[in-house]
C-alpha cells in the first residue's frame, strides 16, 4: 500500500465555532470504553504516515491507538461533546490529527475542504457511547431522567419528543417493530398515543415507566430499552447514514486501503455484511439472466470472512461490548 503524505500540514482544529464555546471543565472520567481496539489496529494495519479517517471518534480511544502507530488521523463525530473531548485529550499529537464535527455520511465534504482525494483506511464505530448514555441531559438513558432529546448532533431539528408526541399509532408501531425489534410494538404504541392526549411526553422516565406499564418487567433488560433504541435510530437516521456512509468512505479508499466497521445492532451488522458481500462479488447471476454479468460495484475483498467479536475477557471488563461485531474489507 502506498503511504499517503499530506502536501501541506493539516491544521489542528477544535471544530466549528459553536463547538469551541467554553464548555464545562472536563472531569477525570473514562469518556467511553472503546471496544476491539487491538483488533481494529491489527486489521486496519496502519503504518507511519498513513492517513486514516476515524469517522466516529467518540471518546477517542480508537483514534489514540491509531495515532500511536504513527498514522495521521482525521477524526469526525457529529456530537459536539465528543469533539470537545477529543480536541483536548489528543492535542499532544498536534498537526497529525484534524478534528471536525460532521456526520460520517458527509466525509466526502470534509475531505474536499481539506484538499484530500484518497485515504489509507477508515473506521466506523456505530451506536451510542458510554458518555452519551450516562449524561441524562442527552435523553438516551432509560434509567436517568432527562429531556426526550436523543440527538447526537444538537443542530438537527428532530427529537425523540417530536416522534413520541406526533407520530401516529401505525408509525410508532412500525418504528418500534423495525428498528427496535420490539415484539409488543403495537401495544406500546397504542398506550403512548392514549396517554399523550392528556399529558404529552417530554422526559425520559415518564416514557420508560409507561412502556414498563404496557409490557411488564421480565429479566435484567429494562422493558423500554428496545423502544429507546428505535427512537434514537430514528432521530439520528442511523441506518440511512450508514448506507450512505459506507458508499462514501469506500469510494475514498485508495487501492489496498481498508474499511473497518463495528456494529452493535443486528440491522446495522446485516447492512454492513450485505454491503461488503455485494462489493466483493466480481460476478452477479440471476436465474432469468442468460449468463452471469460483471458486478459494476466490485471494488472490495473481504478481510474478515466472519465478524470478529470481543474476547471473554473484554466482555467481562466491559459488558456493553458483548454485542459488538467487527467487519473489515479492503479496496482492490
């Protein structure tokens, strides 16, 4: 693989002006426990001078590990809290990292602004961070009361409260069933629509309690978990962003560059698997075709035939890693 060297240094950036506003003083805490760090570094195989895009930098755990190999990093995230944290925490790497607030579906725009045509590798770590879950004000948690928000990028207009209070019973049912894989989707949707007529939902705990009332509580998992997951995915258009982002990031890889994706949800993993599988097939065939046809999207080879999952040791240390799956492909 050819090393991509920048023609000019990338200036270290704290993000757009609204991100640079004075924030609360960062306390000594673990922002996020990154999963499969060693596996990501080994499979992306960065070398000194390579240019890697960490398209969901979050707490910067993967970003830092990749920087320590000598690679240069462009760190993206749509969450301004993550941008502030990474900017401060990784400032010692100076011009070897640039930080931008952006959804990974817009990576091409960031690269165009920086005058970069191709990259040596990229990482997508999907889902929600520990920091987002534990910050009640973000509205992701079923355990801590806060506003029904769930926006990863506060600049977006759609919130979870809007969905809960304005979607029809049919829309909520489909949402909870498809994105949350919730068996009691219709029962929960019907109760929400009934209750919101007298008291609209604006906070997380009243909604979580309503869902618990609808389905009861069984086992360790909170009964509202899958509904909250569906709301978060809808608010942030996570599947739409993933479908678009996979294409954008793959197109920017130079030959030999690798794309790594960590997913925590079966719908996301299926989308990644199908994308990699389709782009790694040289020929396509259908019963109605007289002969196989060359695949116009053929530009990848699979590096991981099956997803890589965390070790038992990592799962014990970080229970949230249990559902993580890592898939990697290489540009050809």
